[in-house]
């Protein structure tokens, strides 16, 4: 601290406080990435309307209160924003030092799911029910832990000036670090989260400057692993049925193909401008299951049409564009890797979620970032935004 009227943010040096300095060129507020922040806030705001539309008439799940899910979605967003601010205050560099603790807590959390504490929701045994309508999905935080852990290992000697690129031993150690939680999540089995984690690992390796042989090797190993998982019958029957329905959309349209068929009907009926918010026949008629979470994009497609659905995609694109710029402009490899890992995470998860509603990707139960209802997923994406903002703030003022 430099005086009574000053404050500091970890890793960034003193900043002048007071309303007169709030928007000065060197102030914290001016140095934040506002296009990203406002786009993410807009997505969460749109998500609130979509979640309310999808659940207001579903008395079997909203406990007779049409605002039940809306209130909780807003609460989750508020907690997420607080976590983002906390992440910015701590700084990504401070979290780098805490990676061993965060990694241990993450592994402990997903191991707890495999004990009697774990619960099955929509076929996936990946939740811990806390009571009062709240639950926790530890695998969401594992995504962040993998990014931070691999970035710490891959960038350590490069940022210290000892190496230009990570050596083979370091890459192998980072892959081992990621493999432990991925294998545990696979045992749940939570295939959707595993897919995201694998994409994160690929994105991290590409950003680190590691040899392309590792990337090609990992892709090959992933293909072999997928075949092994199929042959060893590790997947549950409902997961196999989802892939079968994806391969053949006409397979059992009233059973395993029902979700995808109803989702496509809802989106297709929206046309250019949609049926109007709260006026979608598929949504009002409750034809699309899990519409507030996995299939929230169908509400946008039906009620807001191509324009509304396109706006969501555009806002997601802005978030990804700004994250890519942060990765490019980072003054250290560690920041570049963390930002690139988040880009890989957000881009694949958004593509998978929207793709499964359109029938071009298999149904995996992944939420749409910032939009879908869900506490843990909302918390995780806002922590990721906090990491991105922290990386941006560590740049020199002239950058």
C-alpha cells in the first residue's frame, strides 16, 4: 500500500483509487477487457430469459414457482461474477503458485463423486447433491485445474529463460498431470467433460510451442483410446444409444432419438425472427427435455429465431476473439497457455452444445457457456473470465 487513498491488485502494482481516477488511462477499470466482459454479461442475461421461458410452466421441476429457476440462475451469475472479481484480485500469477493445492482439491472432488456422496443426474454419475436444490459438479473445476497445471509445468523453464520451448520430458509430465483427473472423470462416466478436457490438452500443447509430434501422437492415442473404451464397454448404455442416434437420426425417434428430433423441430420452427419470447409452441408444450440446461439453445432458436440464435453465437465469438487477443498479447508463455486453454474449452463446448441441438454432434450433456442453467458450470466459466482479465492486466501500460 502506498497511502490511504491507494489500493493494489496482486501482480499489477499500485493503482490510484477514488472516483476521479476510476476511468483514468492507468486505472483498473479502463484496463479490463470490456468487450469480453459485456458480451459475457449479455450472454448470461439472455440465458436468464431463456431459462425462465423454458421452466416457468414446468411445475414438475419448478416446485410450483415459475421464478424458481430464474432466481437461481441470477444467483449463480452473481456468484460467478464475485468469483471473477476474486480471481482478478488474486491474479493468475498467485494462482500459479497455488496449483498443487488446487490440483489436489480437484482430484479429491471428483474422487468424492465415485463414493456414496456422488449422485446420478440425467444418467451421469458426476454430481454431489448439497441440498436445498443445489448440487456441485466437480469436473467443471477440473477443466481450470488442467489448464493451470499444464501451463505452470510447460512454461516454467521457458519463462525463466532456460529454454525456448518445453522439452519432451516436461511435456510428458504435463500430460501425466492431466491424465489422472481425465481417467477418473471417464470412470463416472462423464464422456462430455472428458471430450472437453482432451480438447483443452490439445489447445494447451499447441500454444506451448511443443513439438507437433506430441499433438499428432495425442490425437492417435485418443483415437485408439476411443476404440478401446467402446470395445471394453466402459460407456453406459444410454451413452452408446446417444452415439447410435447421432449416426442414424431415424433410429427410434420416440426413444433415443427423441431429444435431437424435438430440438431440431423447435429450432426449425423459429424462422428468421422466431415466435416471440415466451410464445414458442415446443417450449410451452414442454416437448424438449432438459431445455433449461443442455438444450437451452432450442429456446433461442424457436422464440428468437435465426436473429436471436445468431446473436448468441456472435456474442460467444466476441468472447473467443478477445480471449485469442489476450493469448497473443501476453508477455509470458504461462499467460498465453492459460488463455489458449480457455479458448479451446469455450469454443469446443459451445460448438458441441449448439451442434447437438442441430443434430450435427452427438448429445453429450454439455452446457452452453454463460447461457445454460447450472451453478458449477456458471462458476467455472466466470473464473475463466477472471483469469483472462488477469492476464490482460499484467501487460505493460503501453501494450
